[in-house]
C-alpha cells in the first residue's frame, strides 16, 4: 500500500514538530509494510532519495527568496507531483497553504488531513490572514475524506462547529532516561540553574512575555532560548534582549542535546498558546522537564495537574520567584512519564495509524471492486 505524505518541510527533521512527526510516522509505517513517500523541499539539507526505507520526493520550494508566500508554490508543486503517483492514500499535514489547491489533488485517492490546530485563532496573524485561514479550514474539511485530530479539544471543536467526527490520534514521544551533566557543561550551564524555551520565535508562543517575566523576577538564572532567530520577530528579540541573562542558542536538532537541556532545566517554559498537541510539549514531558505552560485548553488537556500554568507576565514572574521543592517536581515528572508511556509513546501512536490506514485503504479497495 502506497502512502504519500505532504505538508511538511521534509525529513529527516531540521525544522519543527510536523517534520519530526513525519519522520517518526513514515519510518514506522515502512516497518509495518507500507510503501511511504515523503515530500521535501528541493533545498533540504538531506538530498538522498531515501531515508530509513522511506522514499523522498524533492519539489521546488522558493521560500528561501520569497518568504512565507513561497509555501503556496511548494505545496502546489507537491500536489501536482502527487497526480503522477499511484498512491492509495495521501496524508496531508496541515492546510494553511495547501487548501487553495485541494481541487488539484487526485480524486480517486483517499485524502486524510491532520488538522494541526485552530490556525485562524492564532494572534500572530492579522485579521485578513485569519479570515483566509478560517476559509481554508472549511475548505479542507469539505475536501478531505477523513480528518485526524491530534487533540481531544480539537476533535470536540470539529464536531461542535462542523458536525464532523474526526479520528483522534495524538503525537508521540520517546522517554529520555540518560541524563549526563557533561552535555550541558558544553553550553556553560549548571544543572537546574537555568530556564529553558524551545520554540519557533513567533508571537503566539509567548517568547517575549517569558523573557520579560525572567527579567522581572528576582532570579539570577539565565533564560536559554532554542529556536531559529532569523525571522523578523526573532531578530527583534535578539536585538532587544540578548544578554548574559537571555541567551539565544539558535536552532538545535540534536535530540540528545535537546533532551539534556530539558532534563536539567530549573523550569521549562511552554508558551504555545494555540494549536493541538504540540510535539515539543510531549518531548519535554518525556525528558522529565519541570514544565510551566501557558494556560489554555490544549496544554491543560495534556498536562492536567502535572504542570504549573501562567496567563501573563505577572503570573509567570510569581511562579519563577516561588521556590518549589524537588519533591514537588518529582511527583509531577513521574506522572508525566507515565502519561507518555501509557498514551503518547511512538509504538502506540504508529500502531494506531497502521490500523486506521489499513482499515480505510482496504475499505476503499473493496468499494472500487
């Protein structure tokens, strides 16, 4: 059975959550007997035609010189290439720049769309963009044969607003249990004497609010920020706040380094304020991070009582200034690890996809016969 995965910036991951998800899922599907093709930008650093048994299709992506608008051309090129392949199923990751091309997807192929999050509600977009994203949401819901919701909150939203029963499958994570102080020494850091953010530098991830809370606090611990600062907002943050107390490390994709940083942080700030289940949140849980998250239904549905929550700069400053015991955090991290092992481990997630894809592909074959 042949599956094409579109909507990511390619594998192996060197960008973000969808890319890491595409990497784990595609490799897992191959191990379960599927023939999988993942679409990648033409300038992806990894140029081999395959990765761990997954076929890679590189399509022209002009984002490097056109910016965000280049995503529309990249998605168009991927969709047009799909028309030449004999896929049994196309799995579309997100829809922000692909919805307008939905009518070009091959009509006799099963289209499954991962709805990602409520993109039109994100305050990083202006009013016109948000209207377009709401239009895109409606369009992709209508054009898809099946929808995947990675969050129960998103699943409930889709049913309430569109009367669509999306299939719930979350993201996964792998437990990290090999801490090594030497790894964080490489960054000139001491265990549990720094704060950490790992995120894209954009408004709705609350990075500036987190920076200001750390600066307003009585703590002397530095804030370590991992994320590409090359966009407009990232450059603004670096110019305004870079100091010995606010350190920008840029992008890091080495999983071991990221896990060591998460494990040894005094607090891990998860500022994502919209969307579904965020992969970086699950990875923080899996690394026994002490999580302080933005208070919203998406984060609360995953973390429940096993995190601290902030709503604004003042509430986050209070959390930073409040000295919490090791036993307080040990209890929460143990619960988060159990949640990863029981609900969000990759083997379970991939098995859910295998069963779901097998069922709908076989049903479609029977209908055609």
